[in-house]
C-alpha cells in the first residue's frame, strides 16, 4: 500500500542518490550527475515555485520514489516520476502515477492535458504510462551539432 505526500526540504537528501543513480540518469533527458549543492538548490527552488509541485511516494512511511508536476504554458502539465532503484518493479511506479494523476485532477488547476517525455529506449516507462491511459503523440528528432 503506497501513498503520496507533498515533498519538503528534508526530502532533498533522500532524493539525491536516486537522481544520480544509473537507472534514473539513463532514463533522463539530462543524464549528467549533479552535485549536492546544485541538487539541493534545485530542490528548494522547486518547492517554492508556483510552476511546480513535488511529491514523495511512500510505502509504509518509507520514501520509495518521487513525482513532479511542471505547469507548462500551453494548458499542459508535465509529469515526471522516478523511484529508488532498489524499489523498482514492485508496482510503486504505477500506483504513484495513478495517485498523482488523481491529485492533479482534483486540485482545481486549469489544464487540458498531462504530458510525459520518455526516451525511446525506456520501454518500462512507455509501458507504465500507456498502462494508465497515456498515448504516444509525437517523436522528437535531434541533430547534434559539434
Ligand atoms: C519508470 C518507473 C517509475 C516505473 O516504476 P516501477 O515501480 O518500476 O513500475 P511498476 O512496477 O509500477 O510497473 C508499471 C508498469 O511498467 C511496466 N513494467 C514494469 N517493469 C517492467 C519490466 N521489467 N519490463 C517491462 N515492463 C515493465 C509494466 O507494464 C507495468 O504495468 P503492469 O504491472 O500493469 O503490467 C521506474 O522504473 C523508474 O524510476 N525508472 C527510472 C526513471 C524513469 O524512467 N522515469 C520515467 C520518465 S518520466
């Protein structure tokens, strides 16, 4: 049984090793390791931002993952989720995602869609998002200029 709760600044050290784990970095659009100072500054700024909401996913009061909503300009909310790498594959991602969507739907914000950016090779994430009703809409192609 899991639940989500709003994150606070005491959660920054918990999330830090998850953010830098191989599993999360390889699924992330920004795959560089980040240092503690940068992470902590980002985390605290995000908590204060009107454009973001951060949640912790907990199982029996132990933090197992985190969830973030970014309110975008075009009536869309971007969702991102990652777990403690030791806690993957136990259903926490799906349940956390469903609870996050339920919170967002009931929070009274004005938006029309929820989007998730997923790397093409991230099959688990694609399956997860599709299993709760997301559909692939478009692919982004990139040419890296040196
Ligand atoms: C993506 C992530 C949150 C999934 O959480 P999880 O708890 O491991 O996933 P769950 O156990 O809830 O499984 C959810 C669905 O994913 C799929 N899935 C899970 N593990 C899988 C695996 N090893 N292979 C294929 N599909 C898998 C299944 O479709 C599953 O749904 P089902 O059980 O109804 O069939 C987690 O793996 C993670 O933190 N990944 C790194 C960060 C990331 O990719 N974030 C998403 C970008 S926004």
